[in-house]
């Protein structure tokens, strides 16, 4: 943190996000009241980034045996595709996402370790508190990725899409690319169709199929945002969307050499970033 800004992610995971902004009519009156209560007064996304970082550091440094966040850390981003256009909202849904993640943790292979670290009674008490708290619905509007961006996300965007580059003190804080939901859904659908015919065995096909289903459930008035987060300082200007689309086009044309070359460019760019997860 420096002058209220997060400047780099040193010794912290690089977290990138794919979020969906939705219009007011997508929420119930109760949900909208809750969103309004959690808004940043200045509607400043960089300020929200800084608040989320402070919230995260606060959770990992507290001394109480409370593994889940409180509603105090729910934040809401506001966005408009054009000046004076309708406002769209993207709650970070920390509480909702924590409930889903905790349920997965306690039913998975790490459940025994989780219960050794935090007693059952503490899990139960805090989960009951969260479930009873005011929320923002159950449809998750944000996905996150640590130490890199899934290649499936790049199928949704192109270099000429609306882009924001956020900089401070000579560093790129983040890059955000926005596209309307129907555009993102259409791109994912066309890529899925091609992969189903040419390479259904690829991991990308399964990832994109799940991603397409998620996006297709949102309002056509919404906007999808790819937010690089602090990893942008290492890769911007990034040609990953172009390389992904070039590789897919080569695959569709039967040019396996061109597809392999595009993948190698992506690997050279992102392997060093992902290797940081194991650095000390």
C-alpha cells in the first residue's frame, strides 16, 4: 500500500478477476438496498481495490479463530460503458463466495486438517452467522484466478475492446477490459462450437463450456470485465488475447504448427508468472 494504492503484489499472490456488472433491475429491492449500503462514496474502483487488500490482510492477521469474513468486507464496484450511461453494479460477494468455498473445503480431502486448525464449533457458529446475514443473492458475479489468467478468459476479449490501464508512480496497477455480456457469450459459443468439432479433448474445451454456461445466465444488459490485477505490471502490454485467438484460428484451419507457435508464445509469457507461486 502506498498513498492508498496497491503497488505491485510483492510477497502477495497475484489475483486476477473476471466479473460481471449488472443493471439495477437485475437485483431485488432488498439486494439493491444492501448494495447501496456497501458502495464506495466516490465510485472509485482503485479505492475498492485498496480496501479489498486491507480487508484481506486484516483477516489473515487477526488473532481470533474466525476463518470466514464478516459482511463489513463486502464491497461493490460501479461501472458505466459510456459517460452518463446507466450504472452497472458488481458486488465482490466475499461472504457469498466464502460460504461456497467453506462448504467445499469441509466436504473435501482437506476437511480433517481444517477442523484441526479451527474447531467444529467455531466453523458452525461462523457459518450460521454468515448464512443469516443480509446478502446479495446466490448468483456469483466474480471469478478469481491466482498467479495467472486462465486462457479461456482470453477468448472473451479482443485488443480493440474497451480497455482501462490504471497506472501510478510508474507502475501498472491493473488493466481492465470490458465487453457486453452478449458479445462475450457469443465469442465463447463460437469458440466452443469450433473446439467441439476440432479438439474436444482439450482442457480449454471443458473450461470454456463451464464459463459459457456461467455467463449465459446473466442479463444481456450486463458487462463482463477481465481485470488483470497486479500481474498487469509484469505482462502489459499483453498480447495473450491475440495469441489465444490466433492459436484457435490456426487450429480451425488445420495449421497445427501455427497453433503450437501461439501456445509457445503464451507459455513463455505466463510460465514465469505461475512459477512465482513456488518461489521463496
